[in-house]
C-alpha cells in the first residue's frame, strides 16, 4: 500500500514537472504560429505590379506594388528582418502584408529581399550593399513606373530597422568604405520598426534575441578589430541624420530608447509610436491593432514628405 502511494505520488510529481516544462514551450509555439512569421505569411497579399531582380543572386529580388491612380506616388522601400541570418528564416514574404497595406493606402511599395549570413555573399559587405542597391534601383524604376523619387521612405523591421536608418547615412560614407555607393538615393524619411540603431551596442543582446551571436559574424569581427565597419553601418554614429525619423516600438522598446534619445538630442525630428502590448510581429501585422498603428505612423511620414516636397517645389526657381 505504501509503495503504491509512493508510486502515485512520484508519478504526480513527474506529471507536474512535465506540465511545468511543456506549458511555456507550448505557449511559445502557439504565439509563433498565430502571431509570428507563419501568421504573417498566411495573410493574403495582392499581386505585385512587377517582380524584379536588382542583382544576379537569387536573393536579390524585389516586388513593386502600385496603388490605384495615375501617380506619381510616394514610395516606401520595405526591408524585412531576421537577425541578418538566413537560418532564422526572415524573408520579404513575412513583411509583404505590411507593404500591401501601405499600397492600399496610396503608397507605392518596393518590398526587397537581400543576402544574409549563411548565403553566398551575405554578411559584410554584401548584406549592406544589397540593401543599398535595392534602394537605388528606384532610379531606373522611376523611368518605367509612376513613383516620386522626392518622396522615398525607407521602412525596416527588426534587423531591417538598422538597414532603414542606415540608408540615410549612405551619402556621407567615405568613398573608401566597403559599402560606399556613388550618388545613392537619399530617403525623405526613415521608419525603424522594433530594431536597433547601433550594431556595437547590440552585441550580447543578439544572442539572447536571435538565439545565436550574429553581429560579430555579420561584421566579420568585433568593434575593436573592425571599428570603421561598425561606424559605417550604424546610423547612431552619424546623428543627426538630417531626415525625419519614425520609430515604432514593440517588444524591443527599451532597446530602442537610447537611440531615440540620441537622435532627439542631435536635432532630428523623431516621431515615436509605442504599442500598448509588447509584440515583435504583431507590430507589422496590419490586421492587428499594433500593426495598424505602424501603418498610421508610416502614412504620417509619407504625408510629411509630401508637404516637404511641395514646399521645396514652391521655392524652387
């Protein structure tokens, strides 16, 4: 009898321990399926006006969507996240619903993919060269499609947020930089969605967030070993950017606070939107309240860039 009680008690303890261990995992899987990239990839999106290559690699592709009407339209370049690492699984498809929502609200969108760690040519300098080349592909596209190069907004989520803010410093890079490009397209505004503004400060946090170290492999060395690379790749080291910044904060709001404070102290106009509940993926899901707030933030940026373009046109000779 006593042995039986011990067996029952031991079995109950094992069962409770298993539940204690499995429930958080089950909850995480549930959240990923219903609110993470799989949920985003299940959302329907419109067929792009054009699917294009901006380079020869399989990942150097982009989708152009155009709103109804004659244009010319303001255009948002949309850059996905994924820890700059192909094994994480970030692709342009996961952010396509956000691009599609913006197009339905009157913006042309260029949703771009790029080479990441684990892919030939990914990492330094290829990842940054790809982002720059995709943005600069707007110039030839503007000769074929009704997009306005004076109203370019670069939007990035997570790892793409750093690439978005970086796009504003490209004109100031030295010609000796590995990621220099002559006469790059300069954005009228940038939108950083739940991602870092500095690479060096992200070291250590990257292992926690991405489940692996990604910054040092991305950059090909530590900040002490290749300091100029980190400077050339991080907007925070070039403040003020000289363009309005729109910051959407979700799960990584605290991570972004230092950058926001520095940008404001430097004199850049900064418009911050913070979600009521912290989420890294609902913030780019236009069917969720958090994502709807992000869409509204980007549209404010587009409206401001249009006012600026009209003001410049009014004073031009």
